[in-house]
C-alpha cells in the first residue's frame, strides 16, 4: 500500500516551492509525484497548423521526488508522516503518525 496516493493534499518540504500545497495529480512508478500548481516549468512548443495546434510557451507541472512532499494534516495544519495499520476486519488503512487520526476510514 502506497503512503501517498492520487488526490491527497500534500505540502512541499524543500526546494524552491517549499511550503506550497496542492493535490497529487499522479504518482509515477519512478518514485516521483505530480502536484498541481507546484514545480512549474515552461515548455516551448512549435505550432502545427495542419492539426490546428497553436505554438507558444506552455507552463506544466514537473515531477517532484516523493521524499520532498508530506501529506498535509488539517488538524495540525502542517505536513505529517503516514503509517499503515490493519484493522480487526483485515482492512489496511493509513493514519497520521502525530495524532493517530485515520486518512481512509
């Protein structure tokens, strides 16, 4: 079970976007995550008139290493570590390490 999933609210721990929050768009198998509106890069693209595609400068998200983000804990209002525990019925759930509150219940 992955500790960070698509749709989770995360906060960036280090780098030029330190402290910025956003939702996870995609978790890549390389150990990176795409976070909306974080780690933006400009890409120059050539237009294609036959396909009706205009050229110009496009801003897009670039993957961040998963170690540079932490799940945002709304109760503590900061990033928190996540653990995994098994309930009595055999279901595995994620929980915040600081206060024990469950993420998926």
